[in-house]
C-alpha cells in the first residue's frame, strides 16, 4: 500500500494507545484512548475516593471549562454555548425538548437518523402533533440539496440530521444544507456524534449540535455534549455526571487540538479510501460507500454471510469491528452490514490483517 498522509501523527498516536492487543478498527463504536486519557480518568476516580466527588469536581473546574472551550472550538462556538451531558442521546432529547417549536410544527430529518434520535422525534411528534418530514437523498444516502430546498419551500420549522450516520460512512453536505435552511429562515440541528473529531465542523454554522466523547474524540464512555445559543444552553446546565470521564475527555481534546483537526481528518479520509479499495470484493464483501468518500467509516455487505457472526469471529482473531444489523436502522438499511471504522492511529498493516481474515 502507498504511504498515507499524517504518518508521523499516526505513529505517535499508535504508540500512545493505552492497549495494543487488538487491531483497532471500531472508532465509530468506541475509539481507542491514549494512555494519558486513561491515566487522567483513573487519577480523578482515585481523587474522588480520597476527598469525595464534589470536592474533586470543584478542583477540576478549570479542566471542565477547558472541555467546553475545546468542544466549542470544534463547532465554531464559544464555551458558553456548550453543555455537558451523559451521552449523545440525552443531549439530543434535552436539546430537542428545549427547542422553540410552534404548534403543529414540521420537522425534517433523514432516513439515516440514529435510531434513538428517531424514537425521540417520534415521541415528540406524538405528544405535540408535530409532523415529521423525510429529507430526500440519492442512492448513496446523501442529501439531495435541490430536494431539500423544495422541502424548505413547502414549510419546515426545524431540520435535523447526522453529519455522518452510524451505519453509513457518507459525509453529508451539511454546510450547504445549513446555508439553504437559513436562507429560508429555518433553524438546523446537527448530530455530530460520528463527525466530531472525524470531519471538520467549525465552518458548518448550524444552530445546534449534539455529540459524544467515546467515538472520534477518543474520550471515555459516559460523556456527551450539546452546543446551542448561549440563551438556550444556560437553561440546560446541571445534573449528576461522570466527572472522571470528562477529565479524560479534556486530555483527549487537548491531543486532538495539538494534532490539528484538519490533519486528523485528512489521515482518516485517506485510510477510509485505502480500506474501501483494498476490501471491496474480498471474500465476497462489497463496500457500500464511494471509494473516495472522505470518511473513516467503511461498511461492507455480503450476499450470504452474517455480519454479526463475522464481527464475532474477527474479534476472536484479535480484530475489533462492529456489525450493524438491519434492525438498528430499519429506515435506512436494506441489509445488515459489517462496519470497519479507522481512526488516525490505524495503519495499512491493520487492513492487511483484516483482508486476510475476510478471505478465510
């Protein structure tokens, strides 16, 4: 395989991983943290044991403020716009409940919407007589901007969709969709759980964002976040939290900032394209995204093999991937898929091991 961009970055992040025993091809599920992230998380848990949770939290108040500032930088907003939450689902439902929607509103979204978000939208629709409108896409699941504009002309009060879906490695033209929505006076909420730390977001200009720590940001599980206008965000603060996870996230965000979002996303995109070219057709598996899609998520479909069993067999062989059953995204998937998701710390040798295993 040819050399990829960001080789020095990739090697440094690979060397700094907390564990090297499994081939790490599941960044879209839980990316691998660095040893520094793990150490910071554990150190805070020990400090809680020493002085109690509230005293320990007070001590790291500047660290938590840095988390908000770093997350704000990712989406082009100030720290005051950011609220920390237990996970992306809580962030989405909290922000959606606080969104100023008129009676009998129309909310437009995608078939690729994350299932827990879709359930929240349907619950909101049932409670408040809100109409859910499907945004048009092409065969790859990508937004058709002309169709989006037609939808906006017919009247929509809110647009919400994932910039990158969990089960489909297509990067949506979110900035163009935001511009269209704003041209029609419509606000837009973006789910960036699979996009933050994966693709650049600071130029999007959306009205709200929701995300998580455990995926491309490489933070611990148990931490999510949302960003919105400060007047809205100020009403959503408070609540119990896994503070140690947020302390670990602070370190992960510092690592991302030091590497540079563009450098990280550029390497991820190159790894994704390399993976599709290498894996498409191997053992009968076919890549579901365009080869050069600027995404580290690669989904593979097979005419007869079960992705769930395949993912389990791969893990036994020391390769971490994820199976996405059709039931997880019934509005979007025709068949179940095997998801391979590569972060900047991945390397061509990882793909060679995966290719060998898929051929068996």
